[in-house]
């Protein structure tokens, strides 16, 4: 790829389009020539499609049949940095390049020339008569209408016809105006003073600023409890970056993208940053996309997909709440925004700041290894008080057979019923029972591939290995002693715990949050939203509740089995338990009622339990890292999930089985393959999902082997194959 070349008219150029062709195609450069990276319109069969000039043409294609680029679009050419990032990110996630390009061009009307457009804003007048439809239009404008909407967009958002809007224009309640498309964003003023920093905030900010002035790549883990002033520190880094004339990007988990944060940025820099997330209007999206490329936008606050914007000169990426699981894109291109932020920054010589109160183990390990710089903030500002935390020693509690809620915990739950306070019973165990034991010989049904026990899923009527995903029907006879009818479930999963709660607290409203009980991410999100509003008294949840959701009415967390995370059967169980505990800590200070966390355990003296109760975070991370190392799992080993989806389960298993049988390319690199098995969310929008899991050593060339392996077989037409490098969800 030419660094800064220029292609003369008629010269052969390679153009990448977002069409599923797989590689750039050759065209002739148009009249007037073009730069590498130029956004162009090219003919493809009978259609005209958007493309990017990727480099010199490959040749090979008959020069006489070569078609010409139709025109160069009025947009800043895609920089080499972004092109290389797309290539590398595609290689890492095993995503075809056209799909990567689509991620980088997610704005409408990129080909249109900037001109004037009619926009609609809130006016001064009052409509003679108010209707529901009119009220909705005015509400939409009051809430989001600062920059104005296009007619169709406004009508759509308000759920009304365009006639309703026109009617409001006639009465003066809505103002129709002309606005040039794609105006630059107001400049952020980096010289405005921030708050007076505490000594350790100042020290951290100084380190970050020096790193930014170096002009090179680097990643810093900025750790401090909620309220310790991390945001204030990274806004200093943003100021330094802006002062250097470079752009800054702050990524927030989607749920945390609030007006509150934007207002705070505005107060600090005197202007609102660009916003990029699913709630932004199409016109604003297009404006932002163009303006970051032209340098008309200094700072972007966005969700993970903002990583693919065509920044002119990106100098800083902040990943706030870096441990948040919503940074993992679980649909379409499967990528982890934290990892991609580091990759992009290394391409464009930018600094990355990963901010968290409870960093992911991956980031902690990278900091320990010296790959990331680590900066810690002592708790100082606001509330950092831990909730009351205590162990319930199960050895001293009187509990009936098949009961999992101890009298002490039950008492704490009961005390909250009827008060509007919520209790969360945390059990990181999907399904009905974690162990199936033979009452005749004591044999426990284990997985044939892992040293993990099989978990009974009553909902699915199967035994499932949560380590590798292997499943089998529940046998009637013991596989070891062959005695019939003696197999019994032992221990609780969320399905079984729900039975107990219903029996013991019949008057309580119960909500169970477990990924396999929801058909879609949206359904889950809705359930979570309802709980936050107070729609449940008792919540039973797996690790998905540890996702940084804020439940303001929650004042009790009971960890049903704190020992579970210590057994190593679920990769991230201990980490999530620990993070949940810390997050409860953060929450307790915010709500007016103090929080309480009770851990049921048989081993209150265990180092991990002691670390959690005593707040010894470093001790926890060291112990957890050691156990991951011993198991050879991430970050000390590599994993990939292959997700097959389609309408026909039998066909999925057949194709999955065929893949498993032809695993030679994987075996050559020493990788193990497990499955096919139903995926953690086994059905999404009517399509069944089946998963294979690949485990390899840390240094193994996994992507190359996967590519070779998958290339052996052609998937049937209605079957989709998705590769999930570093899968996050096992539960
Ligand atoms: P975090 O990002 O770690 O949760 P914030 O940066 O949001 O912490 O700080 C928590 C609160 O303390 C905010 O209201 C912030 O305005 C305030 N704060 C932080 N640092 C300072 C400071 N140096 N001086 C005054 N207030 C501060
Ligand atoms: Zn297994």
C-alpha cells in the first residue's frame, strides 16, 4: 500500500467495497486521479457501490475489461492508519475485510454533497389544540432536538405522520429552518481549568500527560474505586491531547452513556463533544463521521463502535469501566472494544487509558507484566465506603436437605420484604443442579473432555459441561455402576434456587436473570430495566447481573455459594464474584440506604474469600491469576468459539460434527476442540445456535489454524459460521 502516493487518471487501483466479495477489486482511477484511501463510487455489476481506494491494482484482470471509478466522494480519504487497523482487526477476529469496512462506514449518505437541508426545531408558538401525537413531537424535540431533525426522522421518532409535524409548524410550535449539512462541532477549549487535583490525581495526570506528549503509543490502567476521581484525571489527559492538536475518544459502556457525562465534559471544555451511539440521529451520525475525518470534531464520546470512526488524528482513547462485559460485541463482527482500542492506538500512535474500579484480570495481568502502565488512585472523593460485608459460615448454619438459603441469609431477605428494598441472590450457575451423583456408588457424572462435572439443565432436559459446552441426555442408569434410578441432582443452579425462593417467600415478586432464560439481549435488557424500576423483590442472577447495572433499590446481595468461584469450573466465576462485590461497594455509597453483602461459604478462611471480605484486591488478583495459569486458560491460554447458526438443529450438529472430525489443522498447533454443543444462548430470533470451543496454548498461531480448518468445508447456504476469538460468555 503506497504511503502517500497518488493515482493518475486511468491508473489501475484496487478498491475495497463492503460487498461480500472478500477482497479489493481492480478499477481504473477516475478523471483527475485519486489518493489512496479515497472514498469512491464504483460500478459493481449493474449497481453503484461505495468503496475505498485500497492501493495499487493487483493486475491479472484483463485491462481491456477494467471499469472506471465513477467518482471520488466528498469526504476525507481514509487514512492508512485506519486501513491497517481494519486489516489487523479483521485478521485477529477472522472477519472478512468487507465486513470490517462496513463497521467503518456506518453513516448514511456518505456520497452526498454537503448542501442545505430543512430541519425542524422547537418553536416559540403554542398549538391551538394539544393532541397526544403533537405532545409526542414536542417531547422528542425538547429531549433531543438541539441540532434539529429532518422531517421524516422527527415523525418517525415521535411515531406520528409528517402531517402532524407540518401542523405544528403552521402553529409556530415547531420551527422549520434551513441548515447547512455537516457543520463542524464547536471547538473544545483545552485551556479552561479543571478542578484542583488531589496529590495522587495530579501525579496520575502528570504521568498520562507526559505519555501523551511523547506522541507514541502506550496503554495505562487507571484504577481507583468509584468516586476516587478517575474521570477528573482522564479529562486532564483529554485536555493535554487537545492541546497537542489531536483528537480524543472516550468510550463508555452503552448503559453509562448519559447526558450527565456530556454535561460534565461541556463544563470542563466549554463545548459539547460529538456523540456516537445507537441513540444518535442519522443526520448527526453522518455529520460526526465526516467531521472527525476533516478535523471538525475534537472529541467523541461514544459506544464501542466509535473505534471505527475515521479520525483525522486520534491521540487518546479512554475506555471507561474497561471491565464492563458490554464492550464485547456479541453479534455481527465479534470483537472486544478494549482489545481493539489498544490495537487502533498502536496503529495511530495514541495513548489508551483503561479506567476501572475492578479491572478485568486480562488488564491486571498486562499491567503486572509491564505491558501496561498502572496508576492507582486512593479513595478520596465522594463515597468509597464498603458495604457491610460478612461471611456466613455454612458449617454453623442449620439447613434442610436441598435448601441453599441459610437462616441468616433468609432473615436478611425477610427484613427487606415489604420495605421496597431489593435482595439479590447471586449464584453463578445456570441450570438446575451443578452435580449429578449416583446414590448407589457415589459416582459423579463428569465431562468426557474436561475435568468438570456436568450440570443438569431441567429447562433443556440435558446435562451440560460449562467448561467446554459438551451436552448429553440425562441417563437413567449410572454410567459407572449401571444401577438404575439412583442418579440425583446435588447442589443448586439458578433454576433450583428459584424453586426454593418461591416456596420460602411466596409473597415476594421473583425475577431470575440467567442468559439462557432469555431469547434475546433486548428481552434481557427489558427485564433488567424493570428490576431497576423496582419490579421485583428478590432477584436471582448469574454473572450477567454483575455487568455494572445500577439497581437503586438493591440493598442486599447474598452470594449463595462463594466457594463456587474457587473450584475453577467456570472460567470467570471468581472474577465476576469479586467484581460484583466491589460494585455493590460502589453502589452502597450512592444510594441513601447502606448496602450489605453476605457470602455463604464453607471455607471462610480461604485466601480468595478472605481477600474479598478484607478488601485485599491484589491478593485476590494474584490468587486468581495463579489458578488461571495452572488451568492454561485466558489470559494464559487462548480460546475461540465457533458458533454455527441456522434454522435446522440437526443440520448444525451434523456440520459441527464434520468440522470436529476434520480438526487436523488445529491439532497441528496443539489445540483441543470441544463440541459441537448448544451455545450459551441456544436460540436467537428463531435460529438455533451450536458451538464448538477451541483451546490452545498462549503462543499458538490460533487464527491461522482456524482459518485453514474452516476453509476445508463449505457451510450449507442457510447455515452461518461465526468465529468468536476470546469468547467471554460461558455461562
Ligand atoms: P470516578 O471517575 O473515579 O468515579 P470522578 O472523577 O467522577 O470519579 O469523581 C467523583 C466525584 O468527585 C465527582 O463529582 C467529581 O466532580 C469529584 N471530584 C473528583 N476529583 C475532584 C477534585 N480534584 N476536586 C473536586 N472534586 C473532585
Ligand atoms: Zn467438558
